[in-house]
C-alpha cells in the first residue's frame, strides 16, 4: 500500500501488504473501545444527572457544562481522526453569544442551544456498540484473519470517517458563514469608529478653530467700532474671510461624509467631480441603467475616491481610467493607471483598509500592480436595488 499520509483526497487501495496507512487505521480501530467507553461514561453521567435535576436550580447549568465538555470531547476525536485516518475536519465556530455577551446566563443559554454539543453527545452514545464491535473484530483479524485485516480495517474506518464528518464537522456552510459575518461586523464597527474620530478631529482642528477665532475677532471689532471705525472695519473684513474659509472646510467635511452631488445626481456625476480634483487626468465611464441602493452607492464612491487619491499621491501616473458597470447582481469597479506600479494590499496600507471594507459587505478587492506598472484595481460589490420612495 501507499505509505503517504494524505488529507481528504482519495485513499490508496487496501491490500495484503500493510503500509503505514493500514497500521494507522488498525490503531484507530483498537483505540475505539477505550475512547467509546470514556465518551459514553462522560455523556451518560452529565446527561442523566442534568435531566434528573432539571427541575431544580442546578439542572440547566449542569446540562450547559456537560454540553461545553462535549465540545472538548469532539475536539479530541477530530484530532484523532486527523492523526490516524488522515481526515481533516474544520473546527466548529465558538459559541456566538458567548462572544457577544458577558455573564453566566447568556453563556448558559447559548450552550443549551449549541447544536455542536448535542451532536457530539449523540456521537458519544452511538460510539459504544460500534467501539466494542470494531475492537473485537480487529483484534480477532489481527491474530486469525491476517489476509482480511487490511480490507476490513478500510471498510470499518470508512464508517468512522462518515460518522466524524456527519456528527463532528461544523453544522453547515451556514455556520461558517455566520462566523465570517461576525468577523466582518467587527471590521464595520472599527471602520465606523475610525470615521467618527476623523470627523471629530476635522471639526475640532478646522471649522471649530476658525469659528472661535471669528467670534473673538468680531468681539474685538465690536469694542473698537466707536473708538476706531477703520480698525473695526478691517477686523470685520478679516472675519468675513474666516467665515468663507470655515464654510469651505465644512463643505469639504460634508463631501467627505456624503457628497450632495452623489445624493442628487448619482455615481456618474459624483465620480466625475472626484476625477476633476485628481492631479492626474482621469476618464470616467459609468454604465448603469439604474442607481444601486444608497449604501452600495456610497461605498462605491468612497472606494473610487480613495483609489484616485492613491493615484495622485503615489503612482506618478500620466493618465488614469475609472469604469463602473453592473453584471448580474454585482457592481464592478475598475481603476487603472499607467504609473510605476508596486501597489499592494499588505498589512497597514490604505489598500488593505479598502479590502477590509469591501469584504465586510460581501465585496471583493483585487490588485494587479507589477513593478513598473500599470496598476489595475478591481472591486466588486453586491448589487442591491434602490428602495422606491
């Protein structure tokens, strides 16, 4: 037999000459009995005690503790299957409510509803008769049925693999999806907090400071209006200039939050406005029959805006192009420039932040930027229709 120790791919055929794979399967079958005895004893004790005492205060906490311990039992079995059977099964996601809440009762409730713990409990029950059968049969074949041992071991461990996949694997693709969404939610929260801090900083250091200076200037002008009208007039002129600068800063800040042109006229006009402010000549092509939902429209706008800022600051490009189009239920964005290249989504870069933001809404982000250029950035967003009214 092939002695290689693969993963979840096709297994080598069983044969008369035993290799490492067969001996690992035999070891797994012989360990089934002690493992099944320990698992059955543990499951029986906590489940029996928990059900009988469920009418009292300690019953439900005992069941929750037992189910949490069952998760640990499943973890040991997955590792044993990985080491001896070459079966790689993903670890189930942790209890979601335990992450979100702190306290005993939220933890207990999430543990009692845990499908992973209950499926592992079922696994512990049905393993005892199977463990006794496989141990006895393997031991007999080891001494008196050597020619059949390899074939029998393969057949019995295939059933073991099926039980591990069916009862100890994550519940479904839905569970993995929930884990991804929980991680994405954290990215959204962090991004929103960073945006709020940026807005607060811009208001404090920009418009607020100018308005304070304006108030002080007008106060001094008020005091001098009778004593020195000419000086008061100069102060009023200076205050008028400060008002204009403060208004411009507020407009820029509002544009950074959500530009009015995007709300009123859509992506084509808004992106043309962004392109006009870029230091590199940019051509914009927006091929959309209708406008997407405001949230998707806003993300697309800020994605292109940040990419064009990168083009202005880092690319040393002569020209750039922006294209947006819809394909099925996806909104596609592509930004090209003929600059020096070398852009990457490595940790800490602005492109990495964009990739995280798009990932948090089921988007995709890809960068192709060889040294010497050109750079092509492609982004995808899920299309959501704009709500009527």
